[in-house]
C-alpha cells in the first residue's frame, strides 16, 4: 500500500511542478505593462512568486505545507492572472485567432 501512495504523491508532485514551471515561463515572457493593466501585481512580483512556488513544489512535494502554498500560488496565476494577461495582449494558449 505504501508503494502506491508514494507513486501517487510523486505523480502529484511532478504534475504540479511541471505546471508551476510552465506558469513561471509564461509569466517571464509576458510584457511588463500587461500585469498592472489588468490590476494585478507587477511582472517581477509574479515571476518571483512563481519561482518560489516551483522551488517549493520540487523541494518539498506538492502535498507538504510549503508545497501546497506553491500549488495555490501556481493555481491563482493559471486561473486568474494568466487569462487576463493573455486577453489584454490578444493572446490565447488553446485557440487560434485569425
């Protein structure tokens, strides 16, 4: 039973770690003026938060206290900030615009 639990925890950590790294790269390549334009923190703050979140997830796991803080920060960015930053720049990850 412990082997299965460890495998699930490892899978959660890898998924959260990759998602956090993707969010970090996304934040790093965006224009700096897009963040304040959507009433969010600056680009530097979001890149710093996501770098710390990625580090916490990979070092402590996705279900440890610090790892959970990293997961929450990554989810806030991906669910709230990223769509607004993309929309103000006319970008979309999943659909092609003509």
